[in-house]
C-alpha cells in the first residue's frame, strides 16, 4: 500500500464520507449518523488511504461477518461505524513499526497532522483530545501540555515549563503530606481524647456504683470530650482525666444520681473551662 502524506482534497473527503455512509446504510443501519462516520473516514484518508481502499476493506469485513454469522459465530452481520476502526487495525495503521513511525513523522512535517506524540510517535489531528488543559494521545497513554504535541516551543521554553511543573508537583506533594500528617495527628488526638473521656465517665459511674455501658454513656462521653478539649481553643493543653474527675466530684450534688445530673454539672464545668464563672 503506497501512501503519501498529503491533506485530502475537499472532493476526496465528500466522496469518501458519502460513499462509506452509503455502505454502512446498505449493509448495516439505514439511520447511521453521518457525524459519527465523518471523523473516522477523515482519519483513514489522512493516513493515506483512498476511498476505494477504505470501501474494499469495509466490504471485506462485512463479508467476513456474514460468514461468521452463517457459522453461528456471531448473532449479527450488520456493518457499523465501529468497523471503520477495524479497517485501521487490519491494515496495521496503529501498529508501532519503523515504517509507521517514519510515516507519522512525515505526516506531521508535511502539515497533514497537527499533533505528533513525543512518546509513541503517532501523528494525527482530531483523534487527539484535550481535557482540563491536558492533551491526550489517540494511540498511547501520554498526555500533557498541547505544545508537547504541536512542538510549538523552543527547548528552553519546554525546559522552563517542565521546571515549573516540577515545582508545582513538589508543592502539591508537600501540601498533601502536611494534610495527611494533620489528619493523622487529629485522629491520634481524638482517639486519646475519647479514651480519656471514657476513663472519666467510668470513674464517675463507679463512684455511684453504676454499671458503665459505652454505648448508653455516649452522650456523657461526648460532654467530657468537649470539656477536656476546650482549653485548646486558647492555646492550652487538654484537661487531664483526673482533673476533670475532681471537678465533677466538686461540682456535683453527691445526694443525686450522677446520670440524672451529668449534663447540668458538665455545662458548669464547661463554662469554667472557657474562663467563665458560675453565677
């Protein structure tokens, strides 16, 4: 198959798009959308194929499908738009070969292709997509700044860009590590705070010879966690368990059940932890 990197003429585009659409409608789906056919046909033409080569390959695929259906190897033999991708595969247009790499390079240098992947060497146009500021190669996994593909920068500009990206990634990694460390410290603090609060509530229940159940005592535990952590708002350490136990013992009415007056006492102690005085 002889190919030349020349941009297809308008007449060639119209002939191929219309002809391929007719083949798919006749051997597949009458309501096929020409908008789906167009970019795939244009890509095959830009790869140096003629309409006849595309049509012949498409008919061959259709005949193979028909044979497979007769043998019970497939349920349908209808020609589809996806068969145009099969044409490219069967003709080896996507293969990473020295010949294809030379062809792709010549496409780009001749102006037939606007994008030239620096990783796999594929060159093309509409096949390349840009999302969130990054362009992605049609053929491989490489993605990055559009200028990697268009080569519209000097080596110095590319080096400057890559250095900027490196600095931004380092800063992003640093912030991520800081965020992870803050989360770790917060988790460790909350775990210890809850354990200390459980210690307080257990002791206060024991003072009243009451049975401790962590699930039933959840509200009391949360009150203690709030009180113990209150000084941190002012830059001080949390209240130790023994100090909070002593405060409860001082503030509570020993003649009343601790469970019944827990919230009332907790509110008074919380005010003191904020520097407020009881009326």
